[in-house]
C-alpha cells in the first residue's frame, strides 16, 4: 500500500489559507467531463468548503468536501494577481 503524502488536516489548512480569496476550481465530473470556474472561497467549515462563483448565472455545485480534494476530484488553486 502506498502511503499518501497528504491528509485531510493538511488539505483543510491549505484551503483555509485561501479564505476570501479568488480561486480557480476544476471539478472532474467523470466520463471525460471537466468543469472549470473562478470564484471566491466564501466559507470554510469542519466538513466542507464553499465557493461563490463570479458568474451570476452559474448552475452547479459550489460546496465541496475536503475528501474530494484529497482524492483529486476537485482542484482548488489561488488566482495569480496581475501586476
């Protein structure tokens, strides 16, 4: 068995560092379907985190569990600011 290099606590801490910042979210929906959007990380809770999309007409899931990030189904990274 391969020991994972991350655990839920480290994922939770990393996500908490992005609170109130703009993030890029990539969601693997399966069957070669990928959803990408930008938004503000609006809430960090014990079991999940929420993202408020910048697009007002966005229809989709905006709350994700830390396990989804750990498994690789959801990727969250901060938006680089233009200088």
